[in-house]
C-alpha cells in the first residue's frame, strides 16, 4: 500500500509541475504578445481593452442596484415575519395565563 501511495504522489507531483510550466509559458507568451500589439497599435489596444471594461462596469453597477433592492425587500419581509411570529407567541402567552 505504501508503494502505491508513493507512486500516486509522484504522479500528482509531476502533473502539478507540468501544469505550472505550461501556465508559466502561456503567461509569458500572453504578456509578450500583448506588449507587441501595444507597440504596433496602441490606440486600438486601449479601445479593445476599455470598451469591454466599461461594459462590465455598467453591468456590475446595474447588478449591484438589483441586489440592493432584492436585499432590502428580503430584509423587510424578514422583519414582517418576525413581527408576526412575535405577536403570535405573545398571544399564546396571554392565553396560557388566562387558562392557568
């Protein structure tokens, strides 16, 4: 069993090292290609990066407002249900006092 676990550990370690090397190679390639495109067409590169960023910012802003509205509604409903439960429990106490 110990040899099987050791073989499994070696396999996992080699996979992690291979994935790290491929990730580093991809990151290096992406950064150099971005720098090359930026040096060839800086205005096009800035536009191609800023338009999706602005669209994502607008979407995030709208989603934030939606979440805030839903959260406020949820809080109000929770408060109403807690008030209703409190009134019912208080009513049960009064009935028990009169029955005792």
